[in-house]
C-alpha cells in the first residue's frame, strides 16, 4: 500500500500505517459535544436519553472515514505530528474543457465573478450571499464553467423549479429527479457538453443504493441552502457523492440547533462572502424602510407554563394566533398596503391563521391567497406566478420566505411570525429588497409582541443593524399604525 489517505466521497485514513497518536487526535477532532443535549440542559430539561458526544468518524476495517470537508484540518493535524500523508484520489472528474466566464450565457456582476473564481479555485467549500445576490446564478455559473456533469441538490419544489428554469434557459440538458420524475442513470457528456441534474434530497435519500449510478457520475455537486448540510440526511447523502468539485451556497450559514460547525466539515471551508451592505452600496439591492408596530397583545403566561414552571412557547404562539385584535391589525395593515398598490407578503406562524387571513382579506375585496405546507404543489406554483405578475395583492404564508422565494416585485412585507434567529430575520425582509423595474422603496412592517416575545424583537433589531446598517425606530403604537403606514408609503413613492 503506497498511500495513507484516500479521497473519494469521504476522506479515509489508513490507520494501520499511521502513528497511534495521530489517529487518536483525528478521532478527538471529529468527536463533538452533542448540541441537542446541551440545548436541553440550558432549558432545564434532561438530555440523558441522548449521547453526550457525536462521532463524525467511522472505522471500516483498516480505514477510518471522516467527512471530506475536513481534509485541510486532517492534513494540518498530520503535520503537527510530523507526518506527511501520501494522498490518493478517486474523486470524479470528467470535464473535457473548462468554459471561460466570458463565454457563459449570462453576464456576471463583478462580485459574482469573484465568487465563481473562488469556487473553481477552492474545489470544495461554500459561498455566503444574501437574498438578491443571485446565489443560483453564482452556483450555476460555477457548474457551467467547470465543464463537469453536475448535480444540484435541493430540498423544496420551489427551488427545484428555479434551478431547472435557469439552467434550461442557459441551454443545458437538465434532468429532473423529484416531483414524480426519477431516473438514476449516470449523467452523460454530449459532444463535450455535460448533462446536469437537479434533484430533491428527499428523493435521493429514499432511493438508497439505487441512486448511486447517478451520484457517482457527477464531477461537480452543488448543495443549495447548504446550511442544511449538517443534518443527517444531507450529510449522509454528501458522503455518497465522490465529485471532485463540491460546493454549497447559503444566505444563512448559522444554524439555531448548534450544528453550524459541521458545515465546514461536510463541505469544506468558506470560499467567498458578499454582504448585504456591499450590495446596497453597489445598487444591487433596495434599502427597505422598517416600521415596527406594537401589537398590544397580552399573553396569559399562566396558560403557557407547565406545572414545573417551564414556558411552552408553542402555547404562547397560539395565543397570538387566536388574538382578535392582532388578527384585525394584520387585516388593516395588509388592506392599506393593497390599497396603495403594494405587492405584499404577510408572514404568520400557523397554517390555519394564514388561511383565515386570506379569506378575510378576500372578503374585503383584496386579491389574496395563502400558501402553507397544506397547499398542493400545482396550486402553489399558480399562486406564485400570479404574485410575480402582480395579479395578487397579498400572499399570506408561513415558511415561504425562509428559503427559495424569488419574487422581485414584492415591495411590502409584514413579519407577524415569531423567532429571534438573526439570519432568518434578515432573509425574510430580504425578499423585498430585490430590484425590479418600476419598483419603489420597499417597506417592512415588523409586528412587535409583548412578553415572552419582546426579546425576539430586540434580537431582530440587532440583526437589522448588523446586516443592513439600519437602526429601527421605536415600535409604533397599535392605534397609530395605519396612519403612520399611510404617511410612510406616501413618502416612499
């Protein structure tokens, strides 16, 4: 055996040929405290049913396998132990020729060119870019430029449709795996042009080994919304794909479950980042006006607390959903926005609330629809087309704005959902910051609720300041909300 490290879909080390101290150091580096158990402990709950540590290494005979993104960390660890690893790679690379960026079917913005070059040079890793930066364009350009048969991994039908539309629009032969279409034959090269495939992660995971001919034929793979990579389904799938080029794109690399550190281990290091503030400065995004409105909703904390004093946040959220005054506030805000010709996204935490709001808005003469997890795929596609064509005034949704929503004409968003996650907060309002012909300055109404949700508003405030450079004003009282919004819309155009 003339090598001690093997690169394929994973990184494998021949432990019988390496110092025991190095093997042990790598195992310790690839063994992490279980964040799920730690989260339960912080909440005062027992996590004894969960392992204290999570091992990201696996011993198979003489070989120890670790995630391929850890290659630089492992190499550095070997050097610290005075070991020079002997490398052997069976990673898949099938390109006939690379395509210059100037020959692509799209003219890339300067920062997009920089991101693509970083991806091509880095071979594996991820790019951070906010909503409106063109993450799909960046990753598609990297796929096209590398010349490899490529695989795009997505986890929603909306993302699937976006990727397929873009790549076919560039003239590529694109296979779809998901949504009832399944073909796991190897990707082909046709007169030098690579075949591309956009696939649902869930479909590939369910297929098991049957999907291997497809997975092992790709010379490049892109994981969209790659902050999901640490989740076991995504992680296990990436461990079956030996493509030489392995990239991810995301707007929100931080995860709320404590697994953010796994992103680099699965995909590799961060290759490039473009910030919202730089896009605003370059005129690629529109600066929003943030109008916080205090809902005045009073939560009965006794109804939300268990016998041992533990707050059940879901019960508190349900009180928000059931509050008639808060429901009326959302109706008034959406109606005023529609009357001013705004195209509005209204975000709420519960499916039944979304459907009820859409129904009541229609009763007021507002062209409104609801998209939730219960909305059939075909109906969802129709409603999004209507929104893009400005044939809807208001779209009420639950998780729609968190990932994959591309509706540039949106110019008004009402954040009436809950949560303190900074990345998610900025991503939600980022949906109205995209540029579009004739678009006026976008407006964000952030509904501020009292205890136990006031801390969530403070976290969103800080996120707006850090990511957008915006200092949000003090919340407007419920009684003044409609008049203040009228004045803001008049001044915004």
